[in-house]
C-alpha cells in the first residue's frame, strides 16, 4: 500500500523471490560479500524490501536510512556503520 489512497501494488512470492535473487546477483557483481555492510537510502517502496532481502540472502548486513533524513544524517550513519555500498 502506498501513501496515496489508490496507490497499491501486488506481487507474488515467486516474483519477489526472482527480484531478490536478481538484486543479490547485482550486489555480488559490485563486490558485496558475506559480512559486508550496506546502507539503503530509499523511501517506503517495493525496492526497499527487495534490497533488504537481497542483503540478507548473501549474508550482508544492512542499515536502512529512510529518505526523510538529511544528507548530513546519511553521512553520519554511513561513517558510523562503515558501509561498503550505498543503495539509493
């Protein structure tokens, strides 16, 4: 469900699994491996869930910074967790 009353999307578990596996392969191609830290800076959209599940699938730790935060807050969180990749 989106923020607007008529804004919604349906996805099956199979479609979700396919998208998560695809994105996990993208993360691996960028050099992300088990134990790496990844920051995710996205609004509440389907791609946020896909990114979180893809990180979990390959064993990478993720830190979600919601899109409402400022650039300074994002910078502080990236430096604090020592992330190797930022997903926007």
